[in-house]
C-alpha cells in the first residue's frame, strides 16, 4: 500500500514536507561527505533541498531544525520516523550529538554557495555516538561567513542535563552495556524468547564508530584493557562476549572488511557461545524480527564453533567454515578463552597466547594474515599482561601497546598488596613474562584503579 503521506492530497501537507526536509538533509550531508561538493549527485541533492526550503519560505522568513538532546524538531515540531526506511533519523540524531549542535536555522535568501559551504564543514568531521565536547568550536571556526544560516551549540542544561560523554566514557558505556546484558540474553535463550538485537547492534555500532576514529593511544589501550577484564558484575561469560566483540571489530577494521561485514562479524562474536547447544542458540537468533534476522544471518553462517581450545582441538575439522569472518571469530575466541582461568583446558598468559597463535598458523589452525593482524593490534605484551621488570623485579601490568621488543610503552606498577602504585613508561626489553600469572585475576579495587586512570585523564 502506498504511504499515506505520499498521496496527492498530501502534496502540500507541512507534515509531509517536514519529513521530506529531514530525509533531504540527511542524504545531502551524506553525499557531500562521500563525494565532495563538486559532483552531479550534489547538484541534484541541493536542488531538492532548496525545493523543501521553498515550501516553508512561501509563508515564513526562516526555517529551523533543532535538537534538544532527546528529540529532533523540524519547524519546532517533534518528528519521528515511522517507516523502515526512516533509519536516517538515528543518523541525524548522531550528527547533532557528536558535533554538539543544538540546531541550525535557514533564512529566506540563502543561496547554493552558503548551503554547500555549510554542509562541506559538517562533512569534515566523523560522526558517532560519542559526543565531542570541543567539536562545536571546531565547526564554528571552520564555517565561512554565513548571512542566511545560523548555528547553535548544544547546551546540556537546556536539555535536562543529558550527559556529554568523552571518548573514554563512551567506550566504557558501550562495553558495560554489552557485558551487563549478556546474562539476560542467555536467559532469553532458555526461555525461548526473542533477543532484542537492535540494542546490541547499537552498542556494537558505537564501538565500531569509536574504533574507526581512534587517534589517542590511551583510548586504544582502554579498549584493549576492557576486553581483558576477567568478569563484569560477576559474569565471566558477559565479559568474554564483550571482549570477543572488541577484538573482532579491531581485526575486521584493520583487514579492511566492508562496514556491514564488520558489524555482522562483531555481532556473531558476541553471540558466538550464547548457548552450549549451538543449534539452540542459532534457532533463538533466527526468531528475531525479519529485519533483524537478515542483518545477522550472514554472521551466523560464519560463526566458528570452536569448543576444544587445546592445540589439537584448534586444528580439528569443523571449527570454522573458511570465511574471513569465521577465522576472525576463531582467533578472537581462542585468545579470549585461553587467557581466562574459568574452564577446563589450557590457560596461558597473554604473551603466551600470542605465541601459541603464531605457532599454529599456516598449515595449522589459524590463518596467518589474521593472526599477524591481531598481533599487530595487541602488541608483544597485550594490555592486561602481568609482567616483571628485569632491572627492579617489580610486578607490573601492561596498559598500552608495545609494538615490538625494543619499543617503549606504559605499565601500571603494582604495590606488594597488588594495588596500583603508579603508571610508568618502560622498554619492552626490560620486561619478562610471569608464567604463574596465566589467567590471574587482579583484585577488583586494582582493576577499578586502572580504569579510573584512563577516565580521569579526560
């Protein structure tokens, strides 16, 4: 059935044109971001964008789109997407939130040059769900003189104090959501209930957006440290699922997988061991609503069901289907599993786990290119590795990336009671494994000190 708002009698409906404007705004911004301002597609977009403005300029001198931290308002009217193809509302929400914009106003007389100049600036900055406090000032400084467009900053107090998250806070928030909700998903499996995939997708997409734009080594280290947490709120399985998700995102992005494939791989990593019975787990996932299932089906088909994490077990047939996503899942699952002491089977220190992966590549269990990529991401002493300094015999925990054995990186130096004494830069050649610490779980207070060190820096 044709959409009601597309029928002829609604041609001059303000509601229809508010929707038209919102969709046009999104597609115009997206195309400028992808193709620049000199492109035939852009000429078509600006023509339609000006047509929507002209509808409202016929009765008023200015037209606004505003964001209050919760809702998007077009011409001061709250607007929400009602159809499947209205997902662009989420992207507009992200655009405002991450650039700290509360809205902009177009005034009658605005020309092509000003509109293109405005969108060219907006398109310069990456957009995600992690608000950037300083982003508005950068946008404002880059804007050319605009006589017919006004831009306003986002004010948390005006929107009921909706929090503005720094990048470390956004990383922590997405990880917390994935780890905390995993036990509930497992319960849904047992109760034969549908899993709300959309909430998982949002957290996964947040992490992907963050990982795509990581420039601060500290934020990169925080991601890896969170992936190494032994448990979250008492759930080892939840922490493991979130860790596999982070590892798979970082590997898939570095290998250059398509965005949709990165997301599917990450979601499959999260749900990989949702049920002891793989058929039961997959059946539950397939009961999701039809739109969700088509987005995860390919990931389900790629899921590696590795259950024996010994060297012999990893080389057994049937542990992967040979696709790149499945091999990513196999590497991420193996590394995560053998570095946790909560199961029957081998337990290795993190450096030992990397060496085991490298040993079993080629004709062995794991694809060489994927293992090499993961080793590049993790470094020779991955975050969370318990080590000792050769010169002073101090117990330390890696909290950064050591590119190789001659590079320098940060560590947390521990007191005799295992609390954090200080953070210090050391050379990798001054560090050595502590084999007896394989699978060791540091006191919760120490883990909190480590995480707070990253958050307080911001």
